[in-house]
C-alpha cells in the first residue's frame, strides 16, 4: 500500500508507514466496469425517448378508439355528410341555413376566382382554399369526432379528408376539364400583334382536338427536333404557339423574306406570327402527316449564329402527332380576354 505522505510502498496490512510513520487510511475504491458508460448512454436515450413514445402511443390508441366510435356513432349525420359533395348542402339539410349558405357562397367565390385566374399560379391557391373549405364543412357535420378524437386524431382526420377530396374529386374533375380545354401560360413569345409574352390561352384537349387543321390556324405544338446532323442545337424547346403555314403535301419556300406556299403568297390571315426575315432561306415539302409551321418563339444556333437554311426547314416540318390542339380563347389578361384568331 502506498503512503500518501512519502510515497513508500508498504506491506499490505500495516497501520502506519515504515518510513514517516504516517497513518495509512483505506479510501473508497471506484469501480468502473467497461459496460457502465454504455449502460448510462442507453439509460439516457431511453429517458429521452420515453416522453415522445408515450405521446405517440397514447395518440394512436386514442385515435383508433375515436375512429371506431365515429364510424359506429349513430349521431353522425351520414346522409348530410354524403350530401356535402357541395359544401353547405348538408348543413341546409340539417336546418343550419345561415352556415350552409355561407359555406356555399364562399366555395362558389373561390371556384369563380380560380376560374378567373386560370393559367396563373394564383388559380392553384384558390383551388387549395376551396378544398380546405370543403373539408372543414364536412368535419363540422361530423360533430361526434370532437369527443372521440384527440388533437392528433383530429389532425389526421383533417389531412386524410383534405387528401381524399383533392384526389377523389377535384383532381379528377380537373383532368376531365383538361380533356376538353387546356390552359396554357405563354412565356418567351416574340413580339407580334396577336399574342404577347405573359398571355394565357385555352387550346383543345384530347377530346376536342380537331382531326384536320387549316392554313392560318393558331396551334399549340411540341418542338422536339434533333439537329445534330446540322451541328445545331435548339435554344428553346417545348410547347410553342404559331400559325399553320402549310398543310400535308404543301411546298413552302422562304427566300429573302418572301414566303410562298405552292408557288403563291399566302393569305394575310395565314402569315406566321413572328418576323420571317431572320429565318433565312429554305424550301420544304410537308409529308402526308406533317404540317409546316414557321416558329416564332424558338431560336436555333448554328456555330453561334442564328440558324438558316436546312436547319430551320427541319424545325418547320411538324409531325401531326406533335400538334396538341388549336388555340381558341385568351383567358389572361382580363383586359384582352376573348377569342383568338
């Protein structure tokens, strides 16, 4: 045993140091097993997890019990809930005339606002507000859930109802409408007297798309042309809006700013939207399932210069399946709303 005074190692069992006669005292021995620190960490983690785990277990248990009570409670007016496919009708059925009328009016105002702003991001927010109002209208009828569900359960019920309404009602209706007419905001349009950058238009959906097009039709089409053989690349790709210049079998020639279709100048209403002078000179003939459309909102680069010749001719020949529909109506801005020709 080592003396704390002089440091001499004494024989075990001695009461005093052999050198300095200091009293040898036995102190407490601290034992730290190798697993002690790991056990302490596990204990602390367990304590930290105990509180949220208890909350989640209780919320899930209460939510499951509450849901069972909701669907088995005879006080829930299920006929009024099913009638609330239009917000407010269920409340009118239950005799809550003021609440029902307010819900119907608010829902109608939101839908009208979404329609008036169609083609802009604002329209989507109005739709989301309409779905939220719809979900709240149904939840207010299911008063039995207030006593059967806790905060977590009500939150889950609200989210589930919102998602169910959007995916089961609003999204299918939107897809059905898009099968008839599709809104399209225009960006990157070249200056022209018909359409401007920032306009939004409606064009035919799959159900109303015409099988045949005429010269001068304003159409929405997809630009997906591979120009690697001409060492060129498309600066702007995607949807574009332009007039049909040539029909299947037509021969279109552009030379020094003069446009000829089958050897004759086209009618004024069939002229392209944009200027044709920067397009260069080329001559193409449309195939049996092709249209000739001179692009006004796309630029082609050939070795860093505006494309001319064969490259522009390739882009102008558009397969019929890439023509999505005919533009019929301008919906934005409100000051210029109306039919487009």
